[in-house]
């Protein structure tokens, strides 16, 4: 069979397909969305976007209860949302394999924290597999279904950004049959599946026993592999760290762990007995290191390698040199501190920014105008926090904005304030706090920035976009209808690129003393691709007042000491023309 | 050389990931061990992005290139080319750079100044052995679509002779990735890139 270059996410999807997964659900969170986007393309697989990760795990659990192999995928913080469901599935087990993929994000390329989800495996008492590259991502995901069924447990597969979004070669295999086997009648087994205290008490010892059996099985499993080299140094590692460490220590002995929970304790002890010194190389928390210490294996880990951020081979080499594991000067560090040839100019940083023509800009410009405190949320619009808009003042997790705004209100804060949340985030976790505002007689104004798609993660559909993951047309749930249904009486819809209308509606809502909601609706420009004729600045009329620079739109540049519009970048949204007091900005004819 | 380290640098939206994928797929087809790492997510919104691509014979390498160890840098934007060179470049690094600037937010709001192109050229020179400039915006416009600047640059790199890969392989990869009119404009962009570089490539081939 041929070989193919695949990202870790593509390989996870391919492995799940080879493992005959039938039902898959996910909420798209970076670095995980491509798993379901790939899985939906395989024959014999049903895959859907769920409104959030908890729903995704419940859907997968239901399918597995009914006897179909099922998968849920999410980013690391998504597992916080789905934790309740992870824990009950650990207790109930299932009728068919259930695999949950967690994609961690060391270095926070696109996340609010760098939590280490290996702790969840220990916490929920379920096994966790951790691949090191795409071929293993395929193999381990496939294997996870067999483990799940053999031990009646959900199985976690942990990826990280550098596994999910790195590409390496994968061996193609014979495709499985796409035909769905006939299901037996639903198995009713309340003692196993109804987790009331009396039943859960019966299940708990079974879970403890299961961990012991898994540990024994993992002892003999070949994905926990001793690679003997020079016995002077024995490295215990897993995941992407294995690749970095292999590059830096080509001669050393390795214990490469494919299962990070439960650990193959005897294999670890055996490895330790065969080498002079044990060093643990793992990103983020000292998870393996602490477990090694608990079983009495002396080792070094976080004394040499950092707890923060992600590794690369250069960093591992530098740490190893500083820690005396290999000879030589820490080159990267030397390079970083050595006087690099001086630059004749500063290099301006380049953080991400709202796209040219992005409609979020219109709402943030108005909120800045009213000096409102903006309790924010997670999505592209979080970029409104950056200069020059500076119009977003908190961002914690999905759906936090509305509850936080209600709390600020109930605390008696007299500032003008609003909650700002995106459309996909609203469906994810925005509805319960919306109910809280009404139920508890709050007066919060909620602004839903509805760009009709899950934009930041790469334009995935959601319950308000009118299409499913498979791109089939479906109901288009209107946010204003949801707000009215839960009891909001003051609800308006506005196009945030209509400056005057937006300013008037925001003012009215800020002044009202009742719960209110504005849907600021304009499709994501990158997705809708409605490119109109660009705008231009008449240098005769422009008095260089600088107002247009306050919206931070990329085409508005300085050229020859004057404001100008880059005709290649401008998509013709016309917002800058509306705020120009001199009427100096006009559309190219 | 046991591994060839290529860094592709640019701005979110310029097609870094696609350029990386095209070269990576061509390398796989020619039997190389390939590992690549891309920037996704929040960074793609006009932020600095970078792809690492490593071609090896024998065992595969990890996805990330250590500081100071880039053999080739494909720069889709001049400022970003300097930024990655200061971290990944060395006196042997070869650089191919698109000369069209793209201004970061701080420059747009007047809080910072975009360095003069000659200053950037000098900085590239200080961290490399060879620099070749490509007017990718002009060539992409000639190909009929400005968004193909990344493919122009990929063509230029393919035509430079710096990669151990055949031009025909690249064209096969493009044909597997695109269809119809999109394929046509990408092929035009790729060939214009190749043609732009061919004479200079012969000149530096002896370096």
C-alpha cells in the first residue's frame, strides 16, 4: 500500500476510520478541528459538530451504549467542559468502543492556558495513549477502540499542537467495510448504566480493578518500548518529546511510553535497572517524573527541562548541556545572548489582527466610543482587545462573558458595560447564563457578534449557520429567537458595518434598565468572500486627523507621509468612509 | 547532509501552509522522509506565521528546526523573513524572499515604523549566504490571481536548484491539489516563479 503525508489530525481520523468508528462528534477547538473535518469524508462514518464538547462526549457515549464504536474530539480546555461526561462514562463503560481525543496546546499557540490533560486520565481512572508522530497517531487511535472494548472503558488519546499540526508519513491500509452491522436490541442494564449512588458504589471497585488489569496489559504492549543504547543514560519520554529527545541523544537508551496512564510500572523498573541514570523528558507538568518517584525510581526531569511552553530539539539540547547530560555550550542560548549583528531599525512585532473588512471592527469602534466595559469571550473578536481598538476587557473561557457581565452588574458597578460573545460561542455555552440574567432580574446588555460561522478555528458550521458538518442544509437557529424565548424583551439585530445604526442601537441598549440583547450580524469576510471595489482617500480632502487609524484596518497605510488605502488589501466594506468626518474616503468607481 | 531544514515565513493568510504542503508532498513523492510543522489558529489572522519543513534520508527528524539551523528560508514577506532569519539563519543559509511588504498592526496605527527595504536587505545579508529577491506580487498578478504569490515563491524555490526535487514532481502535486481554473492559475504562478529564478539559479548553483 502507498504512503501518504498526513498531519497528526488527519492520521487520527484515518486511524479511527480503520478502527471502524461509526459515530463521531466534536466542537472545533484549535488544534483539533481537522479530525472531524477529515473523518466526515470517510464512507460508513457519521460525524457531526456538537454545540460543545460535553454534548459531543454524550453523543459519542450514547452511540457506544447502543453498540457502535464512537469518538469525540476536542482541544484540551474542551475536556474541562466535557469532564462531567468523561467521568460518568468511566463508571458506566459502554457496549462498543469509545475514544476521546484531547489535543493539548503547550506554548498556547491558540489557547487561554497550557493545562496538561494527562492528569485527566489519572483523575477519571481511564487509560491514555500518546502518539509521537502521524503514523502512531493512526495506529494508537485504531488500537484505542480495541482497548476500550476489551476493558470496558473510554480511552483517551492525547495529541499536542506539534502532533496534530505536524505532517509526517503514514502507511495506508486496507479500507474497512463501510456497511453498518445490524445492531442488537438496546441492552438495558440499569445497574451498569444508571449512576445513582447505589449503582455507582458497585461500579467504583470495578473501575479500580480495571486500572490494575490495564496496567498489567500495558506491561506487555509493544507501544511501551525499551530501545537500548548506551546504558549510561536512560531517557523516559512520550509524545512529541520523544522525537526531540531522539534527535539530541542518538546514542542513549530510551523507554518510549505509548501509554501514559496507567503506567507499565514493571517495565519502568526494569528499564531503570538497566541504565546508570534515568532522565525524564516531558513537556508541561512533571507527570511521568512524579509517578517514577512514587514507584521508587530515582530520576531527573524538571530540574533540567522546563515546565513552561513546548520543546524543540534545540531547546532540549541546550537544557541537556546546561544540565551536564551532554558536553558543549548551550548553543541556542549562546546564539540568543551573543550580539546578533545590530539592525538599523526596530523590527515591529506582528500579532494577529482583525481581517480587512471584518465586521467586528464596527462594533468595537462603537463600544470604544461609549467607553463601555466589555466583558469578552473566545473567538476572533478577542482580537478587539488589541490596540488601537482596546475594546475588550476580559476573556477567560468559552461562554464566560455573559455570566461575568451579570456578576459585574450585581456587584453594583456603575460603569456602562456589555457582554460580547460570538455566534458559535453563544451556542456553545452562552444560553444558560442568558437565562440566569433574565431569571435573576439582571440588566445586562449582551452583544452577540454573529458572523454566521465558527471563524477563528477555520470556518466550521454551527447550529446557527444553516449547514451540518457534512454540508447538508439544516435548521438555522436564530440567536434573537433564543433570546426572546428565554424572556428577553429588548432584542435588536443590526449590521455592525452600518456605523450610524449600530451607534444608535448600542446607545439605546446601554441606557436601558432591562436585560437586552443585540445581534450584530454580518458574515465573516473570509468565509463569505464578498469582495467589493476597494476604497481610496482623496489627499485634497484628508486633513490627517487620524480617526481612520483608530480602527486598525490593514489596508489603511501611511504612504509618502499621508494616509492611503492599499488597493490590494481593501475588500470594500466601507466602514472607514462612514467614520471619516471630511468625507475624504470614497469607493473606487 | 543528513537533513535539509527549510523555514517558510510569512503573514497569516499568505498561504504558508499551502507552500509547505506542496514542497512536502513533492518530497514524499521522491522518497524523502518528511516532517513538517505549521502555525494554525489564532496566528492566522494577519499574525506572523512560520512553517518548518525537514527532508531527510533514513530516519525521520522531529517537526521543529533548532535555532540557527535553517538551510533554506522561503520568505513570503520581507520583515517576517528577517524575523525568522535572526533566529534560524546562519552564514550558510540561502534565502528566497518576496519583496512586497505587509504592514503589521503597530505600523498601521502609527505606533511603529516599517523598516526601509534596504535595512531589511542588509539584515537578511547578515544572516545568510545568498539572497534572491522575487517580485511575487507582480508575477502573481501576471498569473491572474494575487493570492498565488505563495505558489510563485514555491516555483521560484523549485526553479532555484536549491531543492533536491524535480519540477515535474511539483506540477504533479499541484494537479493533485487543485482542479480546473484554480489549477490553471496555480500552474501559471508556479511556472512564472520557476522562470523568474532560472537564470539567477544557474549563477548561484556554484556557491
